[in-house]
C-alpha cells in the first residue's frame, strides 16, 4: 500500500477522539478511516483533490491538510458500496478450497468481535489460515429480522473496516430456496451462494416399503435430471466405488431409495446453479441438505455428488445431514464414535469426488464436534454459525440491563411454542427457570442452560420485533463489552480449525 503524507498520529491530532484508530488505512495514495461522534458514524477519505477514488463518493468537504482534501460521507448503503470498490479487500471474493468460517450475525454488530477472535486464534498458530465470511445470513433470518441482503453486507463491511481487517472476506447468501433469492443477493455482490433444496427432499423415503419406493421412482423428475430411471440404476446399482480407505458397493434398493429421496433436490440444485451462473459474477456454490429429518448415508452422498457433477454443477462445499442431533444453540447430541465414523466416510467422498469441502451447519456451540470434523476433513472444511452471536448479545444485556433481560426471557417463553416450528430443537418451556427468582449476578449464566439457550436462539425474530430499540440501545452503549464477549466465545469455535496444513506429498 502507498502512504499519504498524513500519518495515523497526525490524523488523530487533527480529527481528535472521533477517529476510530483501528480503521485507519492507506491505499493508492489516499487515507481512509471511520469517525464516530454522538452515536453517528461517517467515513473520512483524505486524498489529493484529483484522486480517482473520489469521483463517485457522495460526501461533503471536511477540510484541507498539506494539499490533501478531506471528504466526509455518511456510513450508509451508498457509501458502503463505494468503499468496497475503493478498498478491494472489502469486496467479497470466492474462497475456494481453504479452511473457512461463516460468522452469522443477526444484529449486524458482531463483526469486530468476530475479527478479534480470529486474530487471536491465528496469532496463536502461525501458518494457519481461516478465511472469514462475516456477511452471512439466511433468507429465513433476513425475513425474521426485517433485514435485506444489502443491510447484512453493509453491516459486515462497516464492521470489517472499523476493525481494520484487510486480509479479504467472503459473503454467504445462505439457505437460498428460489431464483429470486439469488437475484436479490447477486445484486449486492455476495460471493458464496448456499442452495437449500430441503423442500424437494422426500424424507419419507427412508421409511417407505419397496412397493412404495418403486411407485415413487416413476414420479422422480427424470426429464429435469436429463436421464432415465433405467440409466440411473445402471450407473449405480451393483457397482463398487473406491474411496481412500474403503470402498462402497451400492445395492439396487439403496440406489432406488436415494433416487426417490434426493432426485428432485438434485434437479433443483442444478436449476439454481444454472440461474446463478447467468449473473456473470465471481461466485461459488455450497449445497446444503442438512435440514432434513434423516441422515445422508454414504451411498446417498456419493450419488448426490455424482449426479450434480454429471449435470455440470460446480460447487465448493456440501453440507450433508450427519448422524446424531445437530440442534440449534447447543452441543452435539449423540454417539461421538458414530459421528467420527460418519464424518470420515463423508470426508473421503468429498476428497475423491471433488475435492470439495464438507460444511458443518448448525455449527454454533458444537464444541465436541470440532476436533472430529477437523480430523476427518484434514483441516480443510467450512464452519457455519448463525444464532450464537445473538445469544451472546443477550449475555451483555443480562449484565447491563437485568430488567430488560428478564422481560425478554418471559416474552420468549411465550413465543417459543410458535417460533420453534421451523427449527430443530428440544427445549421445553416447562423446564425454563423463572428469571424473577434468579439473582442479578446469576442472570447471564442462564444462557448456559440448554433450554434457555435454545428458546432465545429461535425466538429472535419475535424478540426483535418487540424489543428492537431497547436491545440495540444497550448493545451500542456497550459495544466494547459485546466485542469482548463475542471474541471470548468465538475463540472456542475457531481454535480447533487453526491447523497448519500438511505439506503436499510430491
């Protein structure tokens, strides 16, 4: 990077305490930083008056120093888009086959804390890399939080800039279900598109008898799969496929079951992928079938991936439904030895048929799973978290405004029976403690309780509708505390993924 004649120290002397020091950066003959005063933020750009970057910035003159002109612009949507163009490391880019993590942020305030955790973890393991995706939110979450793809990306951009992260980012348009979802996110410049064909998965297939499966086989959309049932069976039934440490021989019954269970989903992913590539922008694809009722077997994974490849789909990561229970907001529930074996075979399939990454969805707080996942994937996978940053925000509220926290818990208990409908959770209202009976100093610890954590995890949309201004008021007044809470929590998530890749075998 080139430098201007104005240093950070000179800028601080000139602009005072309003300048957010971590944001200060120079690039191609100009200096950029963020200022905050009275709760309002603005971008500051110091550059020669004829600097090309200033041509499209809608700002106001802020003074002159040593021949450089200061331009001040509001920290809004238009300025965020301009800033991504001016500072290339803020523009989301495809990440490829590198270890990566998605930092879902329902409130748009957690990115500085995420960056603090990431820096701490990477500093502790020289040579390790974890590519961050700070802008990540599902269409379902956007609807419940009344946010747009632009708002999610802009909040992450401002958080990334404020924290001084210059190592590059991705942006995940998560759990997309329609071409219109793709359109909305592509218009804003997202780089990763997670396709969720769950509505097209036949979960009942796992329990269907042979006669029912044969009937359903005829209803598979073979035209959209560009094949026939007979050819499909010839490709897989009775064949043996070599993996790294084992082989898979597929029986005709399990091939038929895979076609019935996933046939329509495969066709839908191909349709969505073909729509995406018409956008002509740098993108990569993730495929998610994790939110289904039954696990994805090794045979189903192999067939699913093989059919996508036959249809010309290119993807960077895939999220199967692993064995056991990956409930929201809590650690894994199930047999860890069974999970280790399941992860191992799925990771082998991903390396042999790709390579592509396995993606760990519902990855928040799965502390017992991370070492197993890293072991199976040889340290090259994708971690996706979402709700845990919101839950930890409530920890800050418990300390700063106990009355508000108690009110939120009482409200959430009433909303939970309705809001839990679209989430995989096991919490029960009857097991919730009465927040009125919990001493102030112990309120935050309630968020370590399985039932409390899941209840607040899935009622966020209703809670924000009811308490939006109060929640944001407390968090903005305690941003430093929130950053610290998030950093502490995410170090535990990220540390297992900070591994130094083994040297390639020549």
